[in-house]
């Protein structure tokens, strides 16, 4: 006597989603966004600015160049404002427009669209792909799969080179990379980023949005009943008709949904939007295009699935200006203002004054007191500069030695200054002495630094 046993598992076996291609206004918008974003990402590193790459992150020297903006370690507060502003902009857009970032601008979505387009061009539409999947690997399936994977690898390689091109001059990186003259770190990072792109867009796909993406988890906290979402209008769609004879005889008792499942077949994450708003929905609007196309064939009004809000779906008014959006907008404006103030107040030179602690003060001829200082000047511009040094704050103070320094671009010049002050002008044992470093090519950008002058 034999007994049948069943194995119980807590994990659902993954079934690869093969979305059906769809045409429509939102599909055209996604393709436009895709081309624009890919163009920005891959073309931007080739732009030049003042003889260098316009956007360049020089990690070995800890310098970031963004067109005319040079960010040094001393200016990293600027990066804080930039990252804060981008985060707030994402939160503000999410509160207003829902997951518009996921559907149109997320790098994962963009590259997945590219990989899907390659797959559909080689293996055909959804039904042809399903048929091909059942065939053995030899012959036609093997050739198609090898071609597809090769093109995927080419796209991933281009993504890896494009990414590394922001950290290594890309005009030199490309020839060096393919002639095997690039440094090992470049090959490592191209392989890591390219491999990550291949894995995410080609293999993982919707599973990243479902299980790994942190934004998908916390974006719900930014949603409310006025946030723009993609929703199925059950009042118009239910009860669903099946295009049977009895349905055609009494259409007035039925909704407009014909249960064609086209909205499910075109969904890149494989959900049924008719079940309500779900975590997996990336708001790509493919289901809207599919449903509108079906409604056009049935000569029924569009909008059964559409961009709307929970309040509008319930017949209430949607408010764009509400406490949440106003708060995000206010904080975003403050961050932008702080960034602008930081940019306008940013100095293109850095001065550090250190008084010699071995010799606090000494008497010299002429009844004068001398203090010794070490002056370090960092030239943060992209060209050599000449500086003039002077002192102020104490009557009769003068520099004993050279007062002109030439500093190369990005270099630090260190010099020892001897400052003499007549004893009669020292009213206390500890007085403030102001050092003034003036660029010869821009006197208005003079930098002032204060140090102590000791009389004994």
C-alpha cells in the first residue's frame, strides 16, 4: 500500500512575467522619458567645461566638479543640500503624483524597458515568447537566446562604462578600456555596475520592485486620499460582461469591463489593477493604455482605468494644496535657499593660520615685538593664482619678508611669516591680528583670517 505525500512550502515558485507590448499616449511618454534620461546619463560625461569634463567626481583628490561648481572636502555641506533637495523633491512629487518616479524615471525601470524591448524584438510578442519557452534549447531557441543575452550584455557594458565615466575621464577611459590599458579599478567597477544592471534589468526585474526596493515600502507613508494613483473604476466596470449572447441582449445592466485581462498582460509586475492599489504597482500606466485601446474597440468611453485619486474616485474634490504638500514644498524651498546662499558665499580659496608655539613672542631691534606664523593657502580655482598678503587690526603691524605668493591650481602653498609690531602699540598681552589674503586677479574676493598676537 503506497501513501502519497505532499511537500508544503512557504515560498511561491517564481513565474517569469512576459508583459505584452502596448501602444498609447502613456507608452509614448515613457519612451520619451527613457530616451531623454539615457541620453543625459550617457552623453553628459562627454561635455567639456574649462578644459575638463563638465561633471567629474575626482575621488582620489576628493574633488567634485559640476560644471562651474567645484566642491572640495571643505565644501561638502553643498552636497548635503543637493542630496537633501533631491530627496525632498522626490517626496514632494510622490505626495502629489504618486509613484511617477518608479514609472518613468527610476534607473531600474529605464533599463528594464530597454531589456524588454530587446527581448520582444528577438523573441516576439508575449504569446511567441511563451511558445519559445516551451521549446528545447537547441536550434531556434538557442540562437535567439544567445543573441538576446549578448545584446543585454552590451547594454550592461555601456551602462558600466557610462557610470565609471563620471569618476574617470570618459574620453580617455573608452579607448583605454578596449585596448586593455585602463587601470584594474576601472575594469572592476565596470564589471560590478554592468553586472548589477544585467542582473536587475534582465533577471530580477519586477522582483526588485516587489521585494527589495525600499522606496516601495515607505512611499505609502507619503500617500493620502488626494495623491494621484492608477485605479480601476469599479462603479463603471462592474459587473463585468463576458461578451456572451445574454450580455449583448441586456448591456445596460452590465459594466464596461469585458474581463479581457489585457491590463494584466501588459503589467510589468504582473498584478491585476482591478484588485485595487497594490505595493507592486509602479504607476507605469501600461494598463491605462491597454484598457483605453479596448474601450476604443468597443466604442465605449475611456477612463475605466485611469490616473485619479481616492477622493475623486469617490466623487469628492481632490486638493493639490494640503498640509503634506505645503510642508514638503516649504522645506524644499528652504533647502534650495540654503543651497543658493552656500553657493554665493562659497570661497575659491582656503586660508589656515597657525602661530608658532615654540617661540611665543620675541623682542627685535627698534623696540618691536615679533610673532611667527605659518600660513597655508589652498587655491580652489582651476588656474594658477597670485596672492598678496597683508595684516591689519594692530597699528604699525607689518610683515617681515615676502608678501606675494603664487599657488598652482588645486595646490596648497605653505609659507612662514614674521609679523613685527611696535611695542608701544600693544595695549595688552593678547591682541587680535587680522591676516588678509587678496587674489591679484580679483581683489574683491579677499579672504580674512584672525589670529592672536602675543606681546610676551
